[in-house]
């Protein structure tokens, strides 16, 4: 039979989002319906609205979410109705070449729900990242539900579903930040601040925050940055070298998604240093790096997709750290808003006024 609910929909490229009645099917085999409690407003949702992901309009937006499982379909054993879960967009298949080689965080065939949610007139919806959580309830593949400690605040832990996990993972997994390392993070929005928090968790001795916005630099210190660099006040590469004994940082994390910033991060590495790109570029962007510098300095250039995370492993661990007071996820929540305020939240995000607006349902 399914059910009717409210959802935030992007009907066409560049148009303001609208609050629509949507139809959610009962879960089929391998699927689950989740009552969404909170969902962060992520820049990826804006990319969908602007047509920067694909042209499969209309989109049901929202993907950075936590909630409670309402119902499951046949064959679902890992979660049950009543479970508190964080949603993820890496429901690993267990069968692709990456999974077979024991590297499921690189899974090439992640699962989504088979059935489609629709508008009231039957028009199929494309859920953002296979989730579509700006809605009172959503239909997902059961593997997209990761059970975590129900003592956690959904507004905070839902952010692990995308941006916060991407930043923490960029430091801990992609960059392999270790005890005593020096780290420079370029861009101190939500993902960059999460990379700073991840670097602190990993035991970095020097954590340098780089941004043009003094307010974001102040926030970065709250997440664990030991030094800040105003990128508009001088050459950030020279500033980072000055803070690392003239050497450069062991790990540089680019969390902006811009060629010029990536070039700065490339140049700010120590010998054999690692550059991690977690900022999302636009399709037209290109980089031009001197090969002799890459060869002569050694090290690695590594893109980070979802922080190279494995939700089934990482979400429960990070939620436990949050509940235990060792990872301050609450600090990422700049404001809580209603489901009818997403368009305004996009504008505040574009102006750099918030780390995360979170829709509470």
C-alpha cells in the first residue's frame, strides 16, 4: 500500500526547491523504510538542484540523516523496526572486485532501493545519493542503514552520513594521519573542520587551518587546529613551511575543491608528504602541476571519496566516541530548521554563514 509523506523536491535545474507530497512504497526484499528524525543540509544537495550531478530530475533531496527503522522487507536481518540508524550511501555489495579483495570501502556496486518513491501523480523521484531524506520517511536499501547507539542525538550523528565522515575519513583513512604528524587543512567549512577533528583524533601534533574567513578560522581552533593561516594575508605555502620548521606538512588536505587551492596544498607538502583532495570540484576544473615537483618530492596525491569509510565499521565507532565525549559532533550543528526552510538554508550555506543547517522532523 505504501504511505504519503512530505518531501523536499528539486523539480528542475536551478529552480527553488518545493515541499511536495510524495508516495513511499512498502519495503520490498532487501529494503527498509526509515522515519527520518534529522537531516543535514549538505552542499551536495545544492549540486543536485543546480544540475551538477546529473539531469535525472525531479530529485528528492537530503542524504545526511539519522532516524528510526519503521519497516523492513523480506530477507533483511541486519536491522529491524525500532532500530536507531544513521543512513549511508555506501551499502557495499560484497561481490564486486573491491569487496572480493577485502577493500569494501572502494565498493563499485553499492546498493540502493529497487522501488521508486514518487510524486503524488506517480512521477518517479531520484533520491539524492540513493537516500532522499528531506522527508518524514524514506525508502532505502537495508544496507544503507547503520545501527548505532540510540543515546546519540540524531541532529549530530546524522552528519556522519556525508560531510563529517568525509572529513574525518580524509584525515584518518585516506591521509593516514599518524601520531606526531603535521597536517594542513585548506578550507574550514564543515568537511574541513571534520578533517581537523579527525587529525586530532589520530594524534597529529601540528594542525594548521587555512581559510580566507576569520570566522571559519576561529571555528577551526575549536575543533583542534593548533595554528591558523589567513590565506588572504600572504602566501599560505610559506606560512605552512614557517610553522613546520621550513619543511611543509606531512599531510595536506584540500577541502575546497578548487585548482588553485589544490596547487597550494601540493606545494605545502613536506618531502614524501601526502596531498588528499576531499573538496568536490566542478566538471570543468583542471589542474596543472609540474611533474618534476611530483617526482622530486615523492609522496602521494590521493582523492578521498566519502573519506574511504566503511559505514558498518566507522559509524558505530564514531558515535561511541561522540557519546563518550571524545568527538564533539554537536559543534557542527549551526542551527536546526524546519523542512520548509531548506531553500533559505542553501542561501546561508552559500554565504558561508553555517557549518551545517539541520532539518529536524
